[in-house]
């Protein structure tokens, strides 16, 4: 009769030991190369594990205080290894490949995630991050809420489109206003515009420089500006100063020029995207009363 309590104690002790061992096996020192991934790690409560991030990891602001490993596509093995990480996480944009091989050969776990602009990629990325952090339920809840918000906005936009045609929009990515690149088909910028209910007037593939004459000829209803050096109105004014030919476009004449944080265009889809899509959709459909599901 006395064996059952002892057996129960032994079982509980075994489970506790197993849980402790599993926790110890999880990577404790993280380096993240990719703004969206770093944001998801923070959203999942993993920020205390981060010991270094790349230059696209700007949100939440506390990440800026961490050591920088440089730009996600131009990493150095020395900078990463100096931080003694257990794991380096990044998207398929991370590189160059020889550096990743060096990091692996040094015994650091390297985990690559998808940068594809797709909700299925968000689901997969969150599932893997949740597993690496040991917070699978929280990751599943975040993924579900993300989809719910996006689905709500999509339904809201469809309602607005019953009363207003989808606007023709261009997304320009530049640096201090100079030599902007136009976001074409298949880019994260293209996905973002379409998800917010716009028609992307650029029909080429990828990001491509175009002449001012070609840009002006497209005559967008709305112009979205993403500048890697300037924010907000400063980014808009720099673009117009460096590219005066845009002044005659409908978007500029009607003051429908919007600034967009460039970190939203790299490293996949991040947690700030639903709110950004809502802001864009409201600019695209000013009388449509579009909003996220809340």
C-alpha cells in the first residue's frame, strides 16, 4: 500500500527532471539577423535571450541597445562568434553563405526561416520559433490572432471596394530621396500594397530603377515612399526634392503620398504589419471605413 505514493513521487520527480533537461537544451543565447524575426522573438517573450541583432532589427526600440552584427546580407563570422551565441536565426535573405558555413563549423546552430511574403510563412516561422523558445502555445495564439486581424481587414477592404475602385499605387524605396527603386511583382512591397487593397501599377519583377519619365507616366493615385535614411514627412520631401519630375503626378498634386518604414520590407512579415496595412488601406480608401478585426 505504501508503494503508490513513492511511485507517484518518483514519477513527478522524473517529469520535473525531464522538463528541466528540456529547458536546458533550448538555446539560451540568440543572435538574430532579420527585423521581422527579431520582433517575433520579442513578441514571444524571447528578448532576454537576444545577445546581438542585425541593423534591420529596429523594433522594439530596446533592440537598438544590443551589439550589432551588421546588415543581414553582409554578415561576418567574427562579429557573430564574438557574442558566443547558441543559435543564429535569420531568413533565407541572410548571408553570405560562406559566413554561415563558418558559423556552423564553429558549433553554432544556424536556423533559417522563410522571408516569403505569405501568411503560411508566418504560420511556419512562428511554429518553429515557438519550439525553439519552448513557448509553442503562445506562438500558436499569436499566429491565430495575426490571421484574424488580416482576414478582418480583407473583408473590410472588399466592402470599401464595392463603393470605390482600387487605387493605382507605386511603392518607391530609396535612400535620402535619391535614385529610388520601384517595387514590382513578387516583392514584399507588392504583397503589402495588394493586401492593403491597392493595384500595383508596376508590372516588372522585383525591385527596379525606372526613369522619372516612366514613373510620371504611370500617374499613380497614391505614392508610398520607403526611405532607408529618413522618416515620415522628411522622407517624402527628400524624394520630391531629388525627383522634381514627380511633382506633376496625381498623387503629389492631391497630396496622397505616404511614408513607410523600410524595415517592414525585409526579413519576411512581422508583427507590426497588420497595423501598417490598416493605415495604408485607410489612405487608399479614405471614405471606406476600413479596419482590422479587433
